[in-house]
């Protein structure tokens, strides 16, 4: 509830430059991103500032000061919220309180993860802990809850708008997640269960990628050398999906996924605790609790969506499986196609059919070219430019960070994106979008400018060679930039629902939509040029690349459906607890035989983070595909559609019920059937594209 967003209200460094045009340093974006950032961003600046231009953060001690100011401000706002002389709406006070806490917590959380210097990350960690303590206290403040409840359900100082009501209800729901409305006994139980769930989840995730050690003698002598050996033991720390020998893949699969009793106990306890928590809070299942307020908001509809999609793409996935079986036979291997063969043949097909190797493609995708490409897309769709901005001494946590101002042609600067793109020792290697400060309407009528960080892991440029991206890197860059634009283009009254702070099953829509742009030849042609010769990417290579993104989408989708269905059933009214049910579900939804004595779900760490929401990715993809199909496919640079998408979709963030947002924007019902149809259409189109391509180039 409170722990999303950032920064103290006294800091106004960003707002002061709001309406001035951004100054660009260096020449073109492509040139800037193709050389070391320091060369363009750090020159001639002598002022010393703090992290993110927050003056207090020029030393690690500043976190303590921010924390103190935040506590004082929160207390003041509590006074206001509980005063009989209150003149502002409860939800307005709550959002300001949330903003005040989030601006410290989110910034601190980012610095804790990203700052290479220990004294900064420790100070940030302490601030995170201090803020979560305040949040815990707030969560038990009955008077705050009662006043908010009264405001939402009865009346407030002035009438509530639809957005006030929606955001007020979100705050109320967060309170109730912590059991504030229950008797003291039950409330304590809720707190205890929340802690237990957190602990069990952490332990389960920790154990989900631990390697397996077995005696060397337990596997055939002729393949022992293929595994990592330690004296008499063999260490299996992954699935060997790249191995061309199916026996190696099979053995690795069976060892790696052999049921681990401690993981089994952790998962069972986690599921039971979640179920108990949901029951105490008045729900029939944990899934019912988790799905509230989503684009699909109940278990029956999620299962309907999964079932309908699964049934209707079966013929396509069977075709794909059959094709993989043929590939297996062609390699002179007998035996049925098994679950461990799938990733191997997917990768092999991409290599063989389309000859997509990284070495061939990377030179056409220098980081600079890609950023320039994004700039062209955004300029066409929304009339905005990405402008390289100077970085002050002390503003960033590391060298090699760029700062982009997102500048609209008439509205001025809409926000800032810090680009931490290069790998470095100790950096977490997951691609991420962080909201450092959420946008919101301020009391004086101005708008709090959003600030975000994109963290990616590209190879740093060297002398003379820019950072060259693989096609997969390009997809990731576009994806994360989709999240960033959601943050930048949202214009919500409240920061609690700005940009990516929306329902989980809508949050991936803007990012997945960007992947459709990255897979379109007309878009890639705009920017894919050789970094040395400036020649455009050869047309055949371009076509091969785009088609390669469309192969085997049916079996990939069925696998995701299987994961999603299992996640639902683990969190249903009658949670499944045994391996037989997992086996049954694998065969039903995935279409591949379950392997006895294996339990892949004990390594499925997403069960912790998503908990009954793993289906979100499929729904987001379905919505993104409909948006692409209906509005951008015929002309991906159409300003009229870009503006509509901005005003009717991105601008709302989570400030409009996602079901309503999607149905209003797409002009169709947001039903499980409609969502399923979108995926079915996409897969069927993909098959047609691949078929034509295979015929044309006489592949296989
Ligand atoms: Zn994402």
C-alpha cells in the first residue's frame, strides 16, 4: 500500500526544470549511446549534488535525514487525517502520505540493490527497514482505517469522484489485507501468517535453483564426462538444454527435477498458509483474494481463459511437436519427443531454419541505433523526444549511466529515465524497470514529474566498438522501454496508481506491445544499420529474424498455460497437493508426458512472487496483441492511434478499473473468450507466416 513510489516532499530539484526545454549534450542520440557515457555526460560539470539530485544524498548519512523528514511529514498527515477540522478528502491525504513514504522507500530500495558502495547500500537498507516499520504501524491505526472507510462508503468533506473512490478502495483493501477490520486475535493471526508466508517464500525461492549432487556411478560411464564432476560426485546445476545428446538432456532433467522433500514441505506450508490467510480475510481461496480488481477478476474466468486457449491451439501445438519429433528422428535418435527436448529443438530450429546467429545480427543493432529507433517510434506516435541530459557529479550510483529527458513537443518535459544499461561486477543481472518517483497532481496544480530507472545488462562499449545488442537484447530493451513509457506518459491524480502501479495482469501490456514493434520489419528497417558501414540490414536477414520470433509459439503458449493453471489450482478452494495432479495437468495443458519421479514445480519460483497471478503474462500478451492488431499493425507509426493509446490507455495507469479500461479502449468485452481469441488468432497468424516463409525458402 505505502511501499510503492519515492522521495521527500521538500525536494523539488526536478520540478524546477519542468517547462524549460531539455538541453541535449553531444550530437545525435545514436552517437551518444555508441560511446562511453562519461564522454558525453560528465564534462564541464563541477557542482556536487546528491543521488538523483536529492541534495541530502550526497553522503550516505542523507538517508537518515530523509527518513526523519519522512516520519515527521507522515505524523503531520496522520494528524490531518484524524482531525475533526479536516478539509481535504481522506484519499488525498492518504496519497500524499503514501507518496512521502514511497519516495524514500523506492529510492532507498533501488540504491540498496544498485549502489556498488557498501556504505550507500547499507544506509539505504536501514532506511527501507525504518520505512517498513512506519508502514506496519500505519497498518494497525484503526482510526485512520475507520475514517477512510467512512469516506469511501458514506461521505467525505466533498463528493468523491470515480478515481477518488477507486483509489480509496485500493487503500482500504490494503488495510484489510493486514486484517485491521478483524478482532484483535484474528488480526494478530493475519500478521503472523503474512510473516510466515514471507519466510516460506524466501526459503522456497532460495532452494529453487540449488544444484543436485549425485554419485558418479549412478549414471552411464560414457556420458559422465559431460557433467561437472567433483571426485566421485556429479553436480547438476541446470538442464543441459543445449546438449545435442538426448540422453544427457534426459539424465539432467531427471536428476535436476528429482523431488526434493524440503522444497515439497515449504511449498505445501506456503500454500496452506496462503489459504488460511485468505479464509480469515473472508475469501474462499487465495486466488479469489489475489485476483480482485484485475483485468480478469475471478478464478473461474481465469480457468475459462486458459481452457479455451489451450483447446483451440492444440492443433497448432501438435503440429509443432510433430515437427520437433521429425527433427529428432532426422538426428537418428529414436524415442518419443520428451519434455527435455523442447528447448533444444526450439533453439536448433531458430539456428537451422533462419540462421539467426548473434554474430551476424549484433553489428546491425548497436545500442545507439536502437535508442535512435525508439526515439523515432515515440516521436511519431506521441510527439515526444528522448533527450540526452547532463548528469551532475554525484547524481548517479555508478559510472556509465545515461539520463534521458522525455520531452513532449508542446507539453515540455514529461519525466526522466536513467539508463543503467551496462553490465558490471556485482550488478544484479535481471532486466528491470524501477519507479523512483511516481507522477501525481500536486496541491498547487502542478504535476510531480515521474522518474524511472531502466536496468539492463548489455556488454559495455570498448574503444572503437559500441555496445552491440543481440536480437534478444533488442527485445528486452524495447520491453523495458515499454514499462518506462507507461511511467512517463501516465497522468494520474494519485501516485498510488501511476504508470506501472496497476493490476498485475495489465502491467505487462505496454511492455509486451513494444515487443510487437521490435518484431516488425518496417520498424527494424528504421534503425538497424551496421555500426561501421552504416549499411541497412540485408532484407533477407531482416525477414529471417522477424519470422524466427514466430516459430513454436503454440507449444510455448501451452507450456505457459500449464504453469498458469497449476498456479491457479495451488491457490484454489481445494488446493492440489500431490504429484499425480501435477502429472495430470501437464498432460492435459501442455500435451507432453509427465516424467515419473520428477517435480519441476518444486523449482518454479514464480509461485512465490506471482501467487495465483502467473496467468498475468498471458492476459497481458493477449491484450497487447489486440492493441497491436487493431491499432498499429496496419501502420505502426500512426500518430492518431499513438495519441489514442496514450490518452485512453497509458494515461490512466491503474486509475481506472483494468477490465473497463481494456473494454473501453478495445471497444469490446473484456471476457475470457475475447482474451483467448486474441491469442488463438495470433498463433494461427504465426503459423501462416512461418508456413509461407518455409515454402518460399524451401527450408526443411
Ligand atoms: Zn516486464
